[in-house]
């Protein structure tokens, strides 16, 4: 499945400014009639019409800070790289937001190596002695960090710890006196429709408060294993990154992180990291300075109803293994492409996101039981979890065999197949030993087209059994039809990626 961040224009909320060539961001301030305010604080978590958020703002605003980071200018230089750094998970989002939405990517004039760039974000104080929470992408690749308190005091900060997977970071300042703080709230109690406030420094104009509601829970932006975002309609913009999302008791229920934006500003679709998730990560960062996440080495995808039908699984649940990387914990445990992981460590796995979260939370080196659905039955395996250093391992191509040139038709799903010849391998840039059946054509009115198959795709396996030629693929599809299956499960190689696709059989 293509990256949802490309489709939905998700942009990190970091406000970037280049020192060598300052970027003037015009701000038009309008006036409006002030809402009637009362001295009555919110009661039972509900603000009555005409009520005021002033008591909440008065209590929380002093604990919200502006974070300015200095980084090497090459991170935002004329090569059009983003201020997050090339390895940041938000780099591609930055390019999408600025480059593809018609907004010029910030550029610098030819510069000397000593010139610097600055980036702007927000944060909030959680201890009187100066521990501050923000987003990882706010401080990523920073050479220096400066915190500006609500009263204007500027103080240097040091990085305590950061975690890219959860996009959270903790910095520390030495303040001359105890600081105002905000306490953590319970994000699990939030429901769609609940009122919330967002506090931060959008565009660097100064600490700003906006109000809205929780629009949805559990949003998955496909940016990492901890995707479980709170969607809000309170206006947040670049510079709000790391600022607190608070409930009507003034407690932090989220950390503002990203927006959906087709035009560079808020359109009422923002995303925040839930506090219940963030609080645990922050505690680990304050204690150890870093987090070792578990890693097993698989590419996974959802189990759809068609996939479940094709492999005889009773419910469309679990995580379907599309690829197993070589020399990884998954490979050593005996996990195979086509397995459906249904449980890990005694906990049921209902979706790929469940598995990603479970694995990321495991301690490297721990040994866990794992249940997979393979060839119509459950199988128990044991896996020793890897760590962060294993997360960079590259998946390798599969093995192959000789095939003969012959094109054949599989009318039941609507594709034309051919064997992989040396010329076809070269044209598709496939390894010499890659085996399977290449799709030559896709009938537009057949199920294969509806499933998204394309000419040039290579069928690697049919119903979890490897195929080495067009003939084997055709036979395997026919066998699935004769067995009464409503669909057939194909493992498709497209470029460097492998994906399972369930294709229903034609009716009539």
C-alpha cells in the first residue's frame, strides 16, 4: 500500500527559519468581537455557552515554552533538504508539504560552512527543576538548543533523550527558580466531541491558545509503530510541534505533532500524540536517555476478508507477513512469507499495528512465544527479539530457478502471464535468480485490475506456495478455484517491495 503520508499531505509542525536568508512569513491579524466571558470556571469538564477558558490558560500558559534549535545550514541548504535531516521520519513529509503543495522549499544563498540555520518549535515544562517535553523532530540534528520561557527569559538547554519512533524528546534547562509546570492527564478518557485546547508558538508569533474538539481517536499516519494519534480541529500550525494539548481540567492529554494541510496552514485537521503513550516514553527518556525498541525483521500487511478466505483463516485478523529479511530474528525463528502472525507473547494480534506496537515495546534480547497461521493450521514458534541496531538491516531478494519463455492466460482472475526470461529480468531490474511469473497484461474488467495488479508485477507465490514459472502460477490459481476458494492470495513483487494481494475469482 502506498504511503498515506503522500496521499494526505501530513506535515510536521516544526517552524523553520533560515538565518543566512531570513524567511519572512507574513501574518495578517484580524479583529473580531470578543466572546462574552464569565468568571465561572468549567464545571464537570464542560464549558457552557459564553463560558471562558481563561482559568485553564492562566494556569497552563506559564509552563509552555518556545524551543529554538540551531543546526548546520546544510540541513536546509540549497540542495532542498529539510530542517529535520535526511534520516528523520519527517523529512519526506517536509518535502511533500513544501515541494508538492506549490510552496517554495526554503533555500539559502551560497553559504560559508560556518553559517547556521534555526528551527522553531514548542514544548512544556513537567518538573519545577526544568525538564521539558517536546517532539523529536523539533530538536533532531540540533547543534544547540535554546528555550524561551513564557516571561521572555531565554535559557540554554541540553538534550536529555530523544526517540525517533515515538517522535518524543526531553530537554533540560537550569532555571534560577522553580518553574511552572503542567501535569499529565488521561488521554484514554478522551472521546470524539470532547473539548480541548492547544497551546504553542505557531509561526514564531508568540504563545497562542486555540480551542476545538477531539475529532477522532486512533488515527494511523503510517509513520511508525506508535501511530495512534488524536485528531483535533483546534487550529495548529508550524511551530506548534511539541506544544501541549490540554483538557478542560488543564491537564496534558496530547502533544501536538502534525497537520493535514493542502495550503500551508491549518484547515482543522491536526494530530497529537496521546499522553498515555507519551508519558511512558518520557519517563524512560528521563531515566535512561534513550529507548531500545524491539525488532524482528518482517514486512507486514492487514488480513482482509479476501485474504482470510484465500488461506482458510476464520477471521480477518492478524498480521500477514509479506517479507522476511535475511539474518533477522524473524528469519532465525522460522517465520515465513505468507504466515499470519496471530499472537505474540500470549497476546492476540488483531492487526499489523498491534504487532508493531507489541514488538516495539519488547526489550531486545527477550524470548517470546509467537503463533502463526500457516497452510491451514496454527503453529507455535519462539523468537528472540532484536534491538535498534538490527532495525537497519535490508531485506534480500528471494531465490529463483530457470523458467521457459511462454505466455499463458489465467482467465479466472484476468491476467496474462509469462515466464521470467533474462531480458524481462533485465528490463524489470530483477535479480538474476528471481523466479516467478511476470504479469504481461491485466484485463480492465476483471478482478485482477480491481485488486490493483499491474503489468510488470511478478507473482512470487500463489496461496503461500512459491511458483517458479507462469505454468506453475496458472496451475496453482486453478487449484484454488477447484478447491472452492472465493479468492486467491498472490505474493506480488513490485520494484523492491513485496505485497500480498487477494484477488477474487470472476463470477460467471
